[in-house]
C-alpha cells in the first residue's frame, strides 16, 4: 500500500462519511418542519419522538467526519476548522441546542416551556444543513486562506495556515453559489425528513401535510441544485500536476473528472434516478411509504460522487481564492505513510459498525410511531 493509494482510499472513506451525513440530515430536515407537519401538540410530539430515535446517529457521523479529516488530512483540519472557526462553531452550537432540546423540553421544572425547545429544534433543522451545505460549497468555489510551511520556523507563531481576513469562515456566506448549494442541502434534508416521517409515523393527517411539504421542498431543491451542478461541472476547476505539485485552473475540470472516471458518472445517474423515483412514487401513491429508502440510497450515491470528483483525479479539493498554490490536495495535506497505514487497519472495523447500526435501526423502528405511544413515560 503506497502513500498515494492510501490517500485515495482515505478520501473515499471521507467522501462516504460525508454522503452518509447528508442522508442522516433527515433528522434536521424533519425538525425544520415540526410546526408545518404537526398541527397539534400531540402531533408535534409524535414527530419529535420519531426523529429523537435517530439524532445521535447524525451527530456521531458529523464528529466522525471531522475526526477522519483530522487523522488523514490534518492540514485541512487545521486550515478549515482552525481558520473558518466561526462557521464551524455555529454549526456545532446548533447541534448542541438540538441535544439539549430533545432532553429538556418535557422535563419537570421546565419553566421555559416545551415550545421554546421545539423552536430550537427548528433552528438546528434550518441552520445546521444550510451552513453545512455552504461549507461543502467551498470545496468547489474556494476559501480565503494562506498556507506557508515556512511559518513552522517562526518562534512566535509556528502556524502553517491562516485566514486571510477577519471573517474566519463567514465570508463563505457572501458567495451566491455557496448559498445556492446551502439552500439545496436544506431542501434535500427536508425531502428526506418528510419521507422519513411518512415511513415512521402512523398518522393520516401528518402524511397529508408531509406530501404537500415534499412537493414544495422538491421544487425549491431542483431550482437551487440544478444551477449549482451545471455551473460547477462546466466552470474552471482546480487541478494540480502530480509530479511537481503545482496547482492550476483547468476548463471544465469536474466534468472532465466524470468522463475520466466514468463509473462515477454511472453511479451519479443511478442515484439521480433513485431520488426521482422515490419522490414521484411517494407523491403519486398514498399507500407508498418507503420513499425514504430509494431517495436515501440515491442521495448517498450522488453526494459520494460529488466529494470524489472534488478530490480524485489530481484535483485540489480545498482551493484558496487568495493564493492558488496554497490550495489543498489529497497529496499535499495528508498524514504520513505510517499514520495512513495504521488507520487503514482500524478502518477494517467499519463494516461491523455499519452492521450494528443497521441492526439497531431495525430494532428501534420495528413498528411505526402512533399517538398511543406518546403517553408512554419514555417518550420525549
């Protein structure tokens, strides 16, 4: 196993984690429409208990995603998490609000009221996916940072990477194409969330509202994602010479990546078909409640491909808009061969972890949530 192979391998694992994270944002998507789908307090309680069974999976995947980046590509971790910290701090803070809201909304002595904590769930459901989408947008549109390895010799500030302005990540919100992807991720989370509710909650009134919400979210998703995708595929991308490491702009780089790695193009097309099938079938048939699965699998496929074309095929996955040569690639930002090799051995446990998650998921969801269950003392 050469270092180059391990770099490719770990970028695949990180891409897979990112794709799974986007799928698991169905928790945030469902929470963002609590007051839209839940007309009564009991209906809202059913919705919250539905997502409350899964919120730990989303948060754990987010932390694992960051941890995998830290271990395999530490220069990205120090540059993005250390430089764009305001963006990441807001994201993490909203997830903390989520955890607190689930646990305390119906606790005895809650003088703030359950509705406040439910509103905080909505805040996490909107802000979390939106800012995560905006962050992923910088993988294609660049960020304002500088990397200088000579700084390691500085006795006063031995920091390799630094942010080029005082916004520390919030400048990503000024790029309209980042906002376009952010809105698309938020709408995708709502699509997945409404489909999960249809599958997991047994209530005809909630199902009716969920299908109306699904139609609206799908329309806005297509309106925001398609322009971003077309523009990204055909704009100049960030390539590098594997022999010299020099970074340069290449016309239609990401589209060329799909053509050069044609199995990824096939995977993306299959994913798109699955997403459209799951949405259309759910809208056309009131008895079809399993739309979350084709849409979920299709989402993982498409997002996986987007991450892979951002880093594979000699592509700079984290471009710098200030200094092109400061852009990060899987070659110039990875850990040592020893670290990558050691972690690769540990990664062999991943299939067992996934098998446990599948088993736990089926055990938790062995029956749909009903209104009778809300009077159980173990409900949120």
